[in-house]
């Protein structure tokens, strides 16, 4: 007996795609007319930030350290005032800034010919003034990385790579104490136990008067808890990525909801990519998520992340994969994505270019409505700032693919007689995409006492109809890379 074969017929499907978010940017506000490397920002309030950088606007190769007060009002950003925190005697190479309050800011810096120095800058309305200065470590001359963070209302920590120490580039931290206009630094403590450290980032845990310190140690990207003195908490060091290269492009930290985040770019010589993962601090132990999420799978640098709310933030990087004229290999489009968290897992939306030719930039979240981004234009040129926000866009898609198929089947029933059946027909499917022509082998079992085996199916697509109903911004709707479990593409996590 021949089997009864029912061929599929037209199926209509309308599917609403997931909501995605674009990053929107305000008009830019000029901050500095000359070269502006070393850009760093800190949040002062829901509308104000302070941006610090090395100022080359005077020309003749001279440089000074400068901070600018920025404010976002009605979606626009403007500069309110400046203060010089270091004159042209030395050149700040690495800069970090932390706000202890809306009126008190600590800016720390170092360079190839100087020690690590921290300055207190006061803010009164729109006026900025340099109040005090303290040298952190008289052995730290020649340091290249520095990071500062507030840990309590009147104390913080500064960590750095001590290039001038007996162990070159050893990682050290020192507690900072603020009393009125007096700024003091405690004795330095090693957090690498004699090993080198670079690409240092600190995320404060102010409620516990602790901090999470993340850094690179010879190709091992690690995080460790710091106590209120700036010393590492024993047994809390954890490696979140290992590279076969000793260097990294960047490491940065932040929080989103109940989770901390550490983001990094691998070295340019190692195939380079950008990624983020979450962590939590439980009973004074650092617990890293086993997964990391790819933010960019091509060459990237200067990765930074800012928080908008408990569910969303903005992550930005310099896309080094783009071909740009008249800039060096460190410059590219400053590119941003909305970053979302759900149960500790991260995902991100489409890429949005904020500025075409950027080498340095800094990102800080001010409120659920605004993030301040300051960047160097034309590579490492003059600085400007913009206000960033997220805009939701939804996609509804209806698609119908029509195929004309020719099927040849060989089948046998319980009598043992083999027969060949040829059939032609038109089949319409919806919401699927295949490569034609193609061959498929399947096995079908029917209710009659025999088995039908389809040995080959050849389908040739003759027409495709796709209907799209879109409500989107100008940005593309492609999603960023998904979470990767276990061994990394270019390294192994432990």
C-alpha cells in the first residue's frame, strides 16, 4: 500500500522583532582647542561632570593639566569653566579623577618624568580652584598608569604602576584622606606582590568602604578586593581573562543594577576584540560571571562603560577596524552601544558612531536620561563633549518565501516491494531562510504499517517575497556578539 503523504501548504506569519536601542548624541561643545590626550571624567551630579586632560592648546609643544566643568541642560551640553591643575613644568601622561562631592574633586596624574601626584580641586557654582597637592610615592617617578576612586565620604584610594620602584611597574595603592582642604596620602601597599601591573581601573563599593581593583598582570587580567586602607583582601584575587600577549588595550569598570562590570580590549597584536562581564561581591568574596559578552569582534581600543539605570548603560570604544585618512593607527570612529543586563547576563544594541576620528575619550553616566562623553577630535586633537542618551526603536517583520520543489523518494512497505515516487509542488514558508538549491535527508514514520524514507530532496527557490514594517532610527539594527561560555576566543578564563 502506498503511504498517504500530506505536503505542507501556505503558512502566513507576522513576527514582532525584539526592541532595540540606539545611542543618540547632542550637538558637540568645544572644550579645548589644542591636543587633548589623557581625557578622564567624573560625575558631580545628575547634570554636571568634570573632564580632565592634558592641554596642548598653547602650542610650541608645551602642555599643562586642565579640568573643565561641564553641564547638561535640556539635552544639550556646555562648558562652564576651567582650572589648571598642573602647569607646563611637567607633562601629565596618565590622568584619573574622582568626585568626593559636588564641590570637591581629586585629580591624580603621573608622567614619564614625575611622581604620582594628587590634587584637590574645589568647585563653587561655576568657579574652579586648585586647593592642595600631595605626592603619593617618591619612588613612583616614571609611572604610566594611575586610577583614583572615592571609597567613603572623606577617603579614597589611588593605585598606580610604579615604574621607578625596585620592582619595575609593580602595582601599588595608597589611601587618600580629605579633611576640609587638606589632602593626605597613606603609605603605599603592593597589590601585585612584586609583579608588574598595567591598565588599572577601580570601582568603589562605598557602602562597604571597599573597592574592586582590576588590572593586567603580564597577560592575566585580574580583579581583587581592596579594604578601606587600600590593601588587597587576601584570597579575593580572580582572573577574568588570559591572553597570550603581555599587554592589553584597556580595562575599565563600572556598576549596573546589582552587578559590577569589568570591560576590556585584548592587545592589538593578539587579534583584538572588546568584551564585558559582570561580577558580584558576596560575603567579601569576588564572584565573577563565567560568561563574557562580545562588544566588538574587530580591533578596538579605549573601551569605557557608563551606567544609565539598573538595567541599561552605554558602552563606547574606538573602532580601529575602519580605514581613515591622515590619522595614526590609534584613531578611529568613537562608537557606542546600549548595554543591558538581565540576571547578570549582558547584551547590547546596534553600533552608533558619535565621532569619526577619535583617539582619546571619556564616558560618565549622570542620570537615566543622560551620559556625558568627551573626546579628542581628528585623532588626538582638540576636545569636545556631547550628551548621549538611548532611544528605543521596534521592528515588525512579515516575510514569505515561496519555493518550487521537486522531490524524488524511494520507499518500501511491509511486502518488501520498493517503488520510486516523484512529486512536484509549490510550498510557501514564512520566517525562514535557506540556501538553494540544497539537499535534505529525513525519515518519516506514518500510521500505516510501513516506513517511508526520503533519500533526497532538492529544492530550488524561484521567488522570495519579504515585507518589512519598520520604525527605526538611522542606525542599523544588527545586534552585538552574544555571551561566550568557557574558553575565550583568544584566551581562557579561570
